[in-house]
């Protein structure tokens, strides 16, 4: 299929047209300039190298300064900085295509540090030199931690700008409609990763409208790249055969673009995937389910951390409970039956934020729901007390659920605990949310809460159920702080 003049004229507006389509994610921000990352990537790398050199030198100077002469400190700091930066670069820690994207940068930092420690020990052994203990026991861990923190700060700045549509990398998407549209949906939700689709090269043409300009078929991909100045080609692997995928890699050789393949996997986290070369093929091994060790680790961490948090929360819970009791008739705490892991009901505790007749008034308010069809929510619920509105705004009413965490009925992180009447409406996919303990917070909590549609809520919960890990829980707990103080979707 040839690229028509009309299609070429659409290219400069492609990203704006894409974001204006009805299928886009609700609330998604409009993108700004496309392709700016090509200009800023060298600046990002230069700042990363300069930061790593300065932090390495500072770490060596702080730890070794009291024990070595000044000249020796300068020499050791310079040599250590040069060697560490070289090792990080060797492991692609400064690569433009992975900068501010994924764990590769951090992996390169710690691999480089590990090799540096090994080289230092080997050199000391061969030269029969006694290295100062502070250098290995203090300077290196301190330096790596500082470099990782500095890189995290850099990444956060880049990702914030990408959420506003800046510092993006223009990409062409290759595939059929069935596989391209879910891919575009995922990229629209994850703008912080810096990929901005600007056109499609389809493997199966049809007359229905596409969310982006169709620039032709696979045969004219090279021409479409020149016309659009895309920096990345993303192929939906389910739309092409292995032979076609191989030919595409040949076609793009020397084009100066990054070639990416989207596997036909839905909501599978990277920690679950490993590559296994077999008979000339690259097989993806996907871990299914959680081991007993991981489940036991999560249970222990939940109960220990839950108990500590409950003690710390007492300073807030006691005055909040008194405020509830004094300002409205009825008990300070509210007990409600919820559905827990494997469909088992349990009694969930909350600070009462509504009037005592709230349950009996629910039937009269259902038609005024601002929720997502399954969950009842009202932005201006007349049953909420003035104190309760404040408690809900900052999720203080949820703190008594730490009691459920300590009792083992809930987890610190997990899907939202549903009401029995809600669980009765679940289909097979939604029922999988009950495979794990419900959580005090979760992906739903940090991604918009009541502002999300039912489909988005289920998708986030299933993503968590399928991919949870202790590092993922820690990341969600960290994001919860911002979500609570931001108050988005809390009503």
C-alpha cells in the first residue's frame, strides 16, 4: 500500500489526532512536542556521567579523607570515578534508548560497583597492597547508593515531563487492528516511558477508521520512517509471522531506529518473564502464581509492619475517633462485612464517616450514584458527616483496617475489599481479585480511586494479583503517601 499525499499531510498532526479519539484513556493529558528526547538524551547522559563522577569522588573523599593523605585521596577518587563510570557505561547504564526507562540503569550501577569491588580486591592481592577498609566497606556502598538516588531524581524529572507530553520518542506501530489498538491503549496509559505513536503500518488493511494515520503496509515501512522521522518501530508480534519479523529486522538495518517487539502477553510484569534460548528460538518463560516462600514473606511483613503502623497511627486515630463521637450521634467505629481472600467474609473496621442510618438510606440514593456501575459512590453524599468528609479526604477513616491487617484478614497492599452484593456480580475475571487478601491500599488507591471506571479498577487489580511482589508492594506504599495527600478520587 503506497503512502498517499493525504496521509503525508496528516503526519504533523498525528499525535494530536490520536489523543483526541474517543477510545483514549479518560483524563489523559495532551502531548506537546514529539521527538524532543533526541535533543535532550545527550544532556541527560552528560548530567548522569557528571553526577556519577562527582558523587564517586565525594564518597571516596568523605570516607577515606581522615585516613589517607590529600594527594592519595585525590588519586584514589579520580581512579575510582573513572573506572566506575566506565563499568556503568559497559553495562549500558548511559544508553539513550533505556535512559529514564526501566530498571536497566540501576542494574548497570550495581553491576559496575560489584565488578569494581572485585577488581580492587584482585589488584590488592596481586600487588600485595593492603587497601584501607573504609574504601571497600564504606566508600563503595555509600557511592552506589548516592548514584542510584541521583539517577532516581533525574528519572523522576524526565517522567514528570513525559506525562505532560514532553521528551517523547516518536514511534511507528506495525500490526493489525486487533493487536495494534490494545498496544496503543497501553502506550497512552504509560506516557512516562516516553513512546509517542505517530503512525501505523498495518498488516491487514480495512476501511474502518484507525486511531492514527495509516502510512502504508510493511513494504513501505522504510519510506514511512523517512517521512515521519520516527525513532522507534514497535511491532505487535501476534500480527506477523516469525519470517516476517526477521525480514523486518533486515529492512530496518542501518535505519538508525530502535526495533521493539511487543509480545502477545497481557498485564505480565517483567519480574515474571525470563528469556530461554532453545534451538535457535527465544522462548519467554512466564512465572505463574506465587511460591509459598513469597506468600509467607508477605504475611510476616504485613503483620509486623501493620502492628508498627497501628501503634504509630494511634496518635491520629484517638483524636479522630473523639471528633466522630462528639460531632454526631452513634459509635466512633463502623463495622461492615466484606469479602476477603478466596471469597471468605470478614468484618472490616473503619472510622464512621456517615450518619448511623446510612445503610437504610442507600436504596434511595442508588440512582444518583457517581460510581462506575458496580461501586456506589457520590461526590456529594448527604449521608457523610462534616467530620467524615475530612476523614475521607485524607483516608483517615481507613486506618482502623490496620487491625484487620494484624489479624491476617487483610494485607497492607492488595485489591479493594468488596461488599458481598458487589462480589455476587463478579464475572470470572473480576472474581480473580479474590485470589489474594484485600489491601488497605493498592493500585486502585494510587491510580485515581473513585475516578476510575469499573473496567480500569478490575484491570489494575488483576495486574496486581498476577504480578505482585514485595518490591511492588513497597512501591505502592510509597505512592500511597502522595495519593492520600493529593486526595484525588477520594469522596
